[in-house]
């Protein structure tokens, strides 16, 4: 396979940055996959999975959402889902064809809204620990984590400690160098998360009643094959949420991983196995 970093513009001249993986041994590729990370994450959360799917014959684009990672921050602070839906449409046009869209948490919400409100844009959906109903306690814990360090960190060890505090069951990394993809070193020699702080105040992450109703309506209009991979220990997705989703998306297949909300990082082998099997059955 081959890999390159790509940059593409969306509305208002905002540039998004992504990793594009191309399979060398399948011409043409079996299809395209677009991967959307969760709020506060970056495209690098997909680095292992993206390479695996490319080796299996798929063209894969994993990009940093606006205001995240190496992508531009929106000068107006627009991080609403409507803006991200528009960005996804541009990314799908970039890879061509009807892609499979893989979305985790925030990225899964964007995928559901786009699939439900713009039928025909995607070949299939993979939702990673996200359903139309989000448990308020889990969403609040994520937000508390993201708001906890407005003054940044003195070093990467403090970054590691913060992540471990949110996700204590995940083993600490052998090296701290990998954390550099999640933070930025500012001129004051302190490390800050790799996303625009306005994201917390200028996004739809609050899950208002109107937003929940819109998401349920969109989910009910989804007709493409859909896979939900949920974390057994997640505090964001509950069994009630899964059952409600299955009522809205009857064709949805549900699989579990021995993980919390951050499935790709907690149990990537099981996650990837479920997705590869799903892709193989698409025909």
C-alpha cells in the first residue's frame, strides 16, 4: 500500500488535512472508506485501522475535522454539525464513488446525519460507540475531561496522566512520543490539546432536545447497511440506546468489543476484525 498526506478545502476556504491510503495490489480498489474521529481526537486515532483496511484492498481517507489536528481552525468558530456534514460531503467527493463511512462518537453523529438527510451519499455506515441516544453521564464525563486543562500541561507526562485519569483501564504507552500527535507545544513552552478551544462553546456537542430529535429522525431514514461496534464498558452507549437504534435502523448489525468509549484505541484488533467482516459481506 502507499500513503500520502492530503489537504483539501471546504467552505469558506478552510483547509482540512488527511491521510490517504491506497492499496497497491488491488486495481481498482474494492471501494473507498472515509474515517471520522471523535471530538477532541485527531485522524491519528485511525492510523492502525486505516493501514489494515488499505491492505485489505480499500482506498482509505482519514482526516482531521475542522478545528482539530492539522486542519484549520474556523475563524468564525463554527463547529456545528451542519458545517461538519458539509465537510464530509467534500471528503466523499474527494475519494470518489459511494464510500463506506466510519465514524466514532462525534464522527458517527456526522455520518448518521449525512446518511439520513442526504440519501445515496454512502455505501454503508460503521458507527463506533455512538447511537442516536447518548447517555448524559458519559457525555458529561467527556466534556469534563476536555475542559479540565485550559492552561495546558508542563510536559508530556502530565498529558499521559490526564489521559490515564479518563481511561484508567488502558495500559500506559511505552513511550510518550506518540502523544505529540494529540497536543501542540505553544510559545509558552506548555502543551495544549490539538483542537480549537472554541469547539467546546461553538459546537452542537451539548445534545439539545432539538438535536436529539433531529438525529433520531435522520437515523430513521438510513437505509444502507450499518454496523455498530459498541464498547462493553462504555458510559456513552447503553443497551437502551442500542435497542432504540435498532428500532430506527432495523438493518443495523451490532457487535461488541471489550473496551470503553475509545474502542479503536482500547481494542483495535477486535474492532478491525468486526469491520473487515462487515466490509467483506457488502459484496
